């Protein structure tokens, strides 16, 4: 942030965490193509509570840095 960064690329945030037991994802029933991302419901590998906690922590770090710079 001290180097004039305008932003951060965070498009992979939903995939930061995975179920600790590596539980298999259930089938979605939307498609029979196993190569299609929609073949499974990604309830154990996407948008977990830990992900939201991490984003909140990142925000706190950015806010803290911002306060120091002002």
C-alpha cells in the first residue's frame, strides 16, 4: 500500500479454504457431465465460514494501514 497499489486481485477468494476432512462434494443433479463444474455442489470447497473470516482480517489490516498513513 505504500507503493501506490490501487487494488488487489482477489478473484480466487472463494477457494481459500477446504473442509478439513476433505469430504467429497455431493452431486448437484444439474448435469451428468463429470467435467462440468456444475456437476457437484461445492459446499466443502467454496465460500466456507473461514473464507469470510479471512476477508474480515484482510480488511482490518488495510484499515489499520490506512489509519497509519493519515
